[in-house]
C-alpha cells in the first residue's frame, strides 16, 4: 500500500526536494503569445498599408487556382 508524505519531518533524511515546476511552461507560453502577437500586428499593418494590393493579388491567385 502506498502512503503520501505530507509532513516534512516524516520525510526520509536523504529525500531531495521536488524541482520547481511552472517556470518553463510560463516562458514557453509567453514566447508563443509574443510570436503570435507580432504576427497579428504584422498582418494588421499589411492590411492597413497595402490592403487593396493584397486583395488584387488574392483575386489573381484565386483565378489561377479555380
């Protein structure tokens, strides 16, 4: 039968503390959120500055595909 140690005094003397979890996923989440944010800002910038040209290019691409 397994038992869970909840009291630090009851832990064996050679037991190692658990490594801190949560820092790695937080950094990864921030990096991914930042990358998605930059891509979204770049897309909004392109639409704002070159919107009509993008629509013309997409229309030509659509004519080639269909």
